[in-house]
C-alpha cells in the first residue's frame, strides 16, 4: 500500500492502537518517490511509528536504539529533534557522539494474553511518551482518548475550556469506542494534570466503561503538580475497580521501577 493511503487508513480508526507490542517486531521501510531516502517504521500490524520516540531493535539482537518519528511517521536523521536531542545519520539518538542503546525485555507473561491496556489522553504529547514507555515495558496495547470536540491548540483557550468543564462538572463526549473492553483486566489510565486534577474527558471515560473487577493504574504528567488529587478523584470515579498508586511520569525513566514496585512487571510480577 502506498504510504499516503496507509496513513489515511490508519487515521481512519478513531481510536487506533498505536504501539501494540513491546517487542516492536516490525520492519524499516523507505518512502515512495520522492521520499525514497526517508525512513519510516512499519509495525507490521496496521500501525507505524509516529509522534515521538520509539526504541527499536531493528536487527533483533536484543539491543534497541531510540529513533524519533514525526507526526507523519518519518524518521529524523542527522539533525536535532524538536525536543532538543541529537540523532545521527542512521536516526539513532546519540549523546556526545555515542549511540544510546538499551536492552530489550521480553513481554511480561502477565500481559502476553492481552489483559492489560494503556488508555491515555495527551494534548501536547508528554503523556503519550509515558504511555508509550508503559506499552514498551508491559506489551500492553495503547489507546489514545480523543474529545469529540477537540481541544484548541492555544494553551489559553484550552485552559479556559478546562476551567469551565471543571467548574460545571462537565463530561465532554469522547470520539470513538474502545474495542474488546471486557478482555482487559488491568487498565493504565494516563492524562495531563489540568487545574489540579485529571481533565474532565478522563472522567467521561471512567464513567462510560464498566470497571467492575478491573485494576486501574493511573499515571499523569504535569508542569509541577503531583498526581495528588487526581488519584483520589479517579478512585471515587470507579469505585468498583482496584486503583493502584499512580505516578507523575514526566521522567519516563521512573516508570520501570514504579511498575516493579507495584508488582505488575519485572521481578515483582
Ligand atoms: C488546561 C491546562 C491546565 C493545566 N493545569 C496544570 C496544573 O494544575 N498543574 C500543573 O502542574 N500543570 C498543569 N498543566 C500543565 C500540564 O499538566 C503539562 O504540560 C502536561 O505534561 C501536558 O501533558 P500532555 O503533553 O500529554 O498534554 C496544565 C496544562 C493545561 C493545558
């Protein structure tokens, strides 16, 4: 399929599963003319790498390098990325000329059966990075929540709508639906802190789906606030779920030890 059609096909899914596997057993591809010298990464499951960083073990030797993809899925090469990191001519993240690598883990056996899901909302991509890290570590598929009426690009306009929604206790409508909801036992719920708690859109999600018997694991990103009030608000919004202690995950390096501490991943699982 031509890349353009491919993108349209993927975008057609209102709630697409973006990075479904920790193993990322996909394949590197170059674009069609005139993009034959540009690279993109085909996850080989109907999705492709896009919107930020992804660790990829291209030659399956157990060591992954980190690559940056734009919103169209093109890999950045021999440049500085929009968030200020350097990638070499092969696209690999480098620090002082040294390619950064990490050892890939096998999928957590607990989640191999697809019983965990990462659901997140992210307006400017910070929470998406945290969600992708949880997906990478656990093998859980990702679903991005979108508002039926998207939030504006402008911070000020978003803030004023967020305040209105908070004060009114609004439940803004979601775009799309999550498929096979019943099949997930554990749901990671990610969001930016807005006005001290989770965006009202996240409460729409929590009140729309049946959480009885499920485990909920919150994670957030913020300018400076902790997860604080949003944790208790989430506990109140889904009383039939077991809500584990969440984390402020601006630093993605903090995610792995947190999951181990919760006992849902790694040696603690
Ligand atoms: C409407 C709005 C309200 C916010 N309120 C807070 C807040 O109360 N405390 C805070 O530390 N950060 C606040 N922030 C900053 C975001 O939480 C932070 O930039 C977050 O990492 C953005 O995540 P995202 O890129 O996934 O959208 C707010 C941002 C917006 C747009």
